């Protein structure tokens, strides 16, 4: 494995009952042609064999064993606080990197100083990581619709070369996202990069929205390829545990309270209102355990609004720029200058 002195990168992973995936994830990290300077794993009190597997790697990685499940967001903050690198690569335990992933995603970020985050091409993988002959896209970045739902660009479509350009997208999925240290420090609110109130789910979308408001771009590179076993999709919501559904509802409202500007809200008022009524109606009719989401929001309203005030006070992006991102179809912008730079590097 080739070790380079710069740029420096740390990989951060949060595990919770991840014994099915974590070994393969770690092995893919140590097969990279650019070795990370640090690999930090925070285990959130796993009750399966995850701690046993992690102990096998303790000579290669730093592991923090929490006594309780503090959530993905707080766990990532904990890992990032222990890192010292210029770039942070957040990974889900169910991600497997191709050998050049770190090299390619770093090249993209280093060539574009306006990019605070970089995402690669995530391809869908089954739980056994038996890769299908026809690649299926998992994510090429996050996009938002007018009703403030967010999706993964290209999700569940065949990879037929339609995402081979370097582009600016709204944000990166936290399953495999590269973050610039400078941006982490710049957009953190009250000492937190990921908002720990989110616990898990949608925290990457909130972070992406906050980063856009504060003037940072997200770059997509098709050259950094990884595989992801995704278990939480809109299409399988009914089969998800009640706690996941509750966090999903809670976080939908938290992310918009914190980040929605007046122009975005009033431009999409009808779509937002219809979606809100649908969500509330679903909670009242058949997903009643998710009503706890609204109790959390009310109890923590002052703290959430204080975060919003801080974000809006530091906001750099204008109304027209932000409104343009919210569309029925995924929005992206060519990064032509960045592409030519990378062509020279690669």
C-alpha cells in the first residue's frame, strides 16, 4: 500500500450491530492505493459480534467503544473530533471501496477549492457483496424536491454512463462522503458538525443544506466508485422498525426548521403543505408511534431555533441560488474547469 504525506485523510466509521459488513469494509480500506493516515471506528454498544471483529483490527485502527447507542450523528462527531487530517471520509459499515476510491475522491477535492464535500459513484450491492453483472446505482449525490423530500440521484437505475461527468450536486450521502476540514470547522453549529438531535437518518441531507447556505459546494466525481448495501429506502418504509420511522419524521421537520429560507418555502408552499399533511395524516392513521417526533420537536424548539438563527446569521448563499436546487428532477451543474484539472492529474 502506497503511503503519501499529503493530502492527509482520516476515515471515520460508526458501527451498531454491523458484524455482517464491517470486516469487508475495513479490508477494502486497507487495500487502497492511498492509505488513510487514520481509521477511527466508534462502536455504539453493538450487541452482536462487531466488537469481536473490531478487536482483530485494533493494531491498525483506533476504536472507541461507547456504553450506549448515541446515534450515527453523535458517533461521527466523536470520531471526527479524534481525527487530525485535512480531509475526513465518513463511511457506513455496509460500504465496500474499490482500491482507487480514496485516490480518486482526494484528487477531485484537492483540484477544487470551492468544494467542501465530494461524493463518488455508489453502486448498489446485495448483503453478500456478490456484485451483479449489470451495475445498479445507489447514489451519485443528494437532491431535493419542491416538497422538501430528498433522494439519492440515480437510485435504483442501471449505470449506463449517464453519470460520467464531474458535476456540482446539492450534497453527498453520508454513507461515503469526503469532507474538507476547513468546511467542517466553518459550518459546525454550537460545536457540532452533524446535528446530534437527528440521531440517525437525514443528518447528511441537513448537513448538505447547511453547507450550501454557508457557501460551500459539493462535487461529484464519477471516478471514485464504491459499493453500498442500502437497507433504508422510501419504497420499503412500511417494513422498517418504528424507531427508524419516528426519526425519519422528526428529522424531516428539524432539517427544514433549521435551513428553509422564506423564498424556498413560499415558492414551494403548496407542495410542502401537501406533503406535510400526508406525513401528519400517516402518523395519525397507521404510524402512530411516529407521533413522538412532534413531541421531541416541541420539547426542543428553542434549541432548534437557536441553531437556525446561527445558520441564518452566517448565511452566504442568495435566494435565487438556493431556490434553484429544489426541483422535481435532480439538479446539477457542470464542473468543466474541475474536470480538465482532474484529467491532467489522472
